C-alpha cells in the first residue's frame, strides 16, 4: 500500500474517532486543528500502547475511565497568575482606566474569562479590578464568569487553592492581601471569590454570555481551525457591548475583523468592539396570517376575549412576545406584579424593564425559539424597594401553522415564600442562587462571507494567515514542552531525594565499617577491592585509596594472599561462609603475627565476598 492511501485511511479513522467522542460524550473536537489534535491523541495512544485509531476507539468503548485521561491529554491546561506579565500590565494601566471611564459610578462590570482552565486567569482579573476600584467597590460592582469545557479543571478552579509555586509571579504584598495560607497551599480570599462564577461552557457550541465589558480568551483560539475561529469570534462580538474590550493570547490575531474591532495594542493582542449592532445567529420567520371573512372575524374576536379572560384568571403572571420582539399579551397578574399596563402591548419587549430584570429574558426567548423547547429559570430574584421577590420563570416557544415560530409565552410563578423557607433551612447554599442570574444568549449564525478583495490584498492576507498558523503551532508546541518540563522537574526532584537517601545510606555503611576494630575487606565477583576499612589500613599499612579497584591477589602486603584463594573461590561458588583460615603474616610494623581470615558471601546486586581478618594475640600479649 502506498503512503498516500495509508494517510487518507488514517485521517478517516481520526475523523471517525472525533465523531465518536462527540456522539458518546458530547465533546466536539471537530473544530480543532488536526495537526495538534492528532499529535495529542497519538501521545495518549502511545501511553497505553495502542497503534491505530480504530483500536483506541475500542479501548474507549470498553474503558470509561480512558475518556478522562484522553480529555486531560487533549486539553493542555498551562496557565498561571498574571501569565505574560507585560500584557497584563498594559491591560491594567491603559485599558482598565478607559473601561471604567465609560461606565457610571454604580454600573455593574461584567467580565468573562473564556477557557479559564483551573481559574488562575479569572482570579487575576479579580485582583486587577480590586486594585483598580478598591476592594469594597469591586465586591459591589464586578462580576467575573470563568468557563471551560474541562470539568476537572473547573473543580480545581472552584476551590481557589494553589501551591506556593503558582503564586511566584505575585508580589509579597498582593499575595498577603488576596491569598490565605491553608496548610501547604494558599486559598483565594473568600469575599472576592464569591464574585467569580465558574461553569462549563463550550465556546464552539454554547451561546455566549452577553453585555460584557471585558472578554478574556487567551491561547485558546490557536487550537481551532479557521472555520471554528470565525464562529467563535462572531460569538465574542455578539457578547461584547459597544466599546467592550477583547483580550487574546500572544499567538492570536483578528486578521479579517477590522470593520468590527479597533486595535488597541497589536503587540499585547487587545481589541475594542466598534459601534454597530451584532446580528443574532438566526432570525425566526414571521408568521403570516390570512385575512378572514367578517363572521370569522367576529368569532375570532369573541375567542380572543375569552382567551384574555382565561389568562387573567390564571394564578400566575404571564406575557407573550411575537417573533418581531413586540409585546402581544399581558395578563392582569403581570400588570399588577411588574407595573405593566395595557398600553405596553404593542411596545418592543426590549424597552420594558421586565425584559432584563429579574433575569435576561431576551436571550432566553431567542434560545427557546431556536432550540424549539421550553426553558425554565428557578428562583429568579427581583428587588422591589427593600423587598426581595423570587420567581420561577418558564419560557415556552409557540409554533404556528407550517411549523414556523409564532410567539413566545413567558409565565412567572411567585415562589417567594418557598424560597425564603429554603434559605432559612440551608443558608450555606445562598451562593448557588447567583448561578441562576445569568443565562446564555443566542447562538449566532455565520455572517455573510467577506467581499472579494483585490488580488494583491488576498495574497498578503494568505501570507499573514500562513504566518499566523505557524506561530500558533509554535505556541502549541511551546505549551506542550512546558508541560513536559514540569514533569521532568518533578522527576528530578524525586531523583534528588533518592540520591540524598543513597548518600545517607552510604555514609552509614562506611561509618559501620570504620567502627569495626577488625580488618574488613570487600571483594566483588572479579576479586577487585571494593571496600577497605580503617582496621585493614591499620593492620597492613595500606590506605584505602591505594587498594580500591585493585585485584586483591595482586596486592603486595604482609598477608600471603595466595593461601586464601581456595577459600575465596569456594565461598564465591557455594555462597556460604568458609571455615576460618589461619595464616602467618607480617603487620605494618614488621612484626610477625598469626591472622585468622573468615570468608563470607556478599549478597549485593553483583555478588562478591567479605574478608574478616583478625590478629590472634597470645595470652601474654599486652
């Protein structure tokens, strides 16, 4: 088989694997660049010893835990507090003051950290706004949303716990102000932590968070192909308010969006949304009604009157909005509870306070119409003076003739009493209520294709895109190398600890051998001297450095070593201790002595013998 068909077959197997991941677990990686994605998947396949994508799919089907291991390999979570400090310094000194100047002194500040990984970026934003506004004002005004597709990373982010190494980029002053030591780790301060909301969100599929003042998405776009990047930037444009700021990673740019974003700093990859309405990704088709005869109109009028009476008699507040965004119905409970009047019928829904308070209903209406399913919001909070009310909200799309969207019905059920009772019983769950305050806005359709440019401009853009792709590949490789470097640092630390333990053991054994009064000599299997203790040096007059690695039977000292060869060979062969051998010898002082030598087997990893030499002293010896 030639290389081309084999490559095509491999590419098709990869696409099959990606479709399986999307259908089986809901993770859609089809928008990722195939070069980096294939490399990460093959790395995981190599770790488990599998060569083909088809075999690896079988592994995923039979081992559910392998999904988590694969996702952790694909989703490279390389991040830190204030990563790329120059870019963050520019954002804090140049952009944040301009952002705050655009807002009123009491306006909320809405920030989204997309692809936040384990939360360091979101907490960096919290620190930055607290430093710019003051802690108390930041607690009152700033709301930060941190999202990612990696559930495991989000769990780490919600804890707010980080090792000391992760905070090295912070000054001592900022560390003491915003982090508290918790054992061997540091936890982000709890009051500011409540202003950071973490949740799972896929920027390629899910509707974006809306009305943002600042959107941070650093080193995430570079993993996607051009089509996916275009869709994501469309969503980001829809999410930002006019004049809102977009902060990207150093390997990411907006090449074809000069009509929608102004460049604040190309070097630091900071852009500002230009004025102009962002189009929703889909436009519901209006319902066309046929004119009817006079009698039919009278029947319809009576029917409409009965319908209005029935709606007014219903126990909850309700209103309806047509496909053009106009209010077409308000029942009596809605008029009483939300201060609406009959004159509000026919007005644009977005002009009414109920459209965004207690929750953002416009995005819910678009989402329900697009997905053709009912959406529910439980426990939405509404303040009326000093009073707090809670509502369960149901958004129901209504379908007309031909299956086209006709209108959207919104009902409000007052659950104030039940919610207050639950709050009294479980006060510790109050923080979770904020998760219901923000709902996702609508998915955007792809905008129309760009007009054809002059041939010279097209060539320049092609060159820029190729350079951008190369730059993104280098950044991806750099992050992979950084991840591998951290693993090597961990291994080096373990080796250093093992080396210290080995040095301690060696020192201990040398101390033991040195404290033995008798002469102790250790030989390896080749009969070279491996150890020569102090007792041997004092008995025979040879220092340890003179004999180490020398053949024992080639040494010239007062002991006739040839008389020991038989005992040493027998000990090496049988691996048993030999009977003592008594030999006449001459010590370092030149005195004739009788030396008793015992051979013992040495059970080291290479084998050997230990010779214990003791001088026999006569009874009259001093």
